[in-house]
C-alpha cells in the first residue's frame, strides 16, 4: 500500500527549481486523486539518445524525476530511440541529421548508465518508444498527422523563423512533436518533464491525450542551464558542458571557469542547496559581501560532492589550487613513452587530451599547448625518443612524455 506525503508537502518539493507548471491547479488535483486512490502518478521524462553524454544541465530534470520517485510516484525514463532517428527540430535553424537505430541503441545504454547516477534504478521504469512507434503503419501515421494543422505547427518559434527566413523545413520534422505527444498517449502519462525549449512538444502531448479521451498530462518545465561560457545553453556541441562522468578535477575546474553572473543560477539548479542558503548567496552577490571566486569554490565542491564525495571534492579543490594559484604541475599525471619520432598532434589525440586532429590544431593555434611551459606554435612539431617533456593542453590537461 502506497503512503504519500500530503498535497502541500508534495507541491512544496515539486515547485522548487522549476520554471512553470501547466496548469498548477491540475497538478494539485492529480496529487490529491493519487493520495485518495493510493495509486502513484506516472511521471514521464523523455530523452533522445542522439549523443552518448549527459551533463549537469540534463541533471536538473533528472533530479526532478528523482524527487517524484522519492515521493512514491512512478518515474518513467523514456528513451526516444525511434524519435532520435527523426531528430528533434527544437532550437535548430536547419534540418537535423538523422541517425541510425544502432547508434541510438549504443547511446541509449550510456544514457541509462549515467542517469542511474541520479535516479533510483531499482524502481525506475525504462521504456523505448520504438516498441510502439516502430509498429505503426502508414495509415496510423496519417491518422496521427490529421490531429494537428500546419498552422499550429508554424506557431512554433523555430519553425516560424525558418519559414520566414526561407530556410527549408522537412515534412518529417512536423512528425517529431506528434510522435513525442503520442508517447504520452501510449504511456497515459500524468506529468511530463522537460526544459523550457520543449514547451511546444509537451503541449502537443496534452492535446493528443485530450483527443484520445485521456486526462491531459501536467507539464513541468525547468530553465535551460547556460554552459561554462555563460552564453549558449550547456551542450557538448558548444564544448561548454560539465559532464556527469567528468573527473572530479575537471568538474571542479570547469565550475571555476563560469562567469560570475551564473553563480546563483548554478547553485539553484546544479546543486541541492536549500532555499534559505540560496537566498543568502544571492544577497551576498547583490551586496558584494562575498568574493565571487570563494563562492565558485564552494559551488565546485558542492557539485563534485553530489556526484562523487566530499573527500573527492576537497581533493579536486586542492588540485585546482596547486595548478592555478601555486602554478604547479599535479603530482600524478599520465605518462607516455615515445619510442619512435611522433607528431605532437598525434600524441595529443592518442592520449585523449583532445577529441581530434582538428581540435589539436585549433589548440596549438590558440597558444594553448605547452611543452615544459613553452608555447608550441608549429603544427608539425615532432617529439623524438630520448626527449622528456611535460605536455600541457589547455588549463587542466597534462601528460608526462618520457624516454
């Protein structure tokens, strides 16, 4: 038998760290009904495995799903392996490349493993929308498409901008929000979680559920978290992300690089800080009563502690201090033996200091590659056997090259 907290207790928790609840009064009624009938609500969170990595921006929604789990409701992690092949047009100024089912399956497993860092995997329900969308025939698709008009689709900002700008919109892109909405119909979702950029798609789900004779889902949106550059939303594409599987050292270092105006937002959405403490931090920043660098150090420790431990967080801070305050080299860095002449670019790629030859060249051109603290500007620089160096790439990546 399920015993749930009261409506007010649940609403207090759910309302923290969100942008909007649509509509709020319906959520209160759903919770009340859930308590009365002792039946948990179904909370849906969908993710398209178009990329294999999750970051702390994704974690904002994952932690909200975890809160619902802790309140006694059914958390559903929907892997959009079928919709990923369409490509979500949200925020895109051109048609998104489609990926294969094999790619989505590989990425999906990575998603589940990483989401398990936050979610209670023992009670988590994981579903794949290919198991129902993949079975639809052309007649089913036409029937689904008849539920929405082109005019309604063009109300969507990114479609409107592309249409007005004469940028092509493929017909299959209109099917994406319909497919996502049909997921909610199939699952009979009570609540769907998403970023503010997903609002249109989530509303389509409400419309389709209503058409199907179901009680429409309540929508809960959370703000998008800007990346470490402070400009674009956090994304691997912009290389401004803090990954859930980043090492404690990188996690702390990346946090220290965020602009000061994002400190309170990161505390609010990337940690589990209480509202009372958050208010103190906001007040300190507004009144210039705290050094932003000290607050970022505290923020970095909190983020690392959330995914590792307080001990690892302190070690990461000590390492950062050694590198950037004392301008030292870490005690423990990977070593690489050069037995034949090798291009520096190749060494950087092989040791995963960069993602590709192109990245390596870009870092060299930017003056971000040093050997024994001297900048390398030659793209064809070679290291010969018998030479020993400490290679530094960017601010935080080191490699000891030995004989």
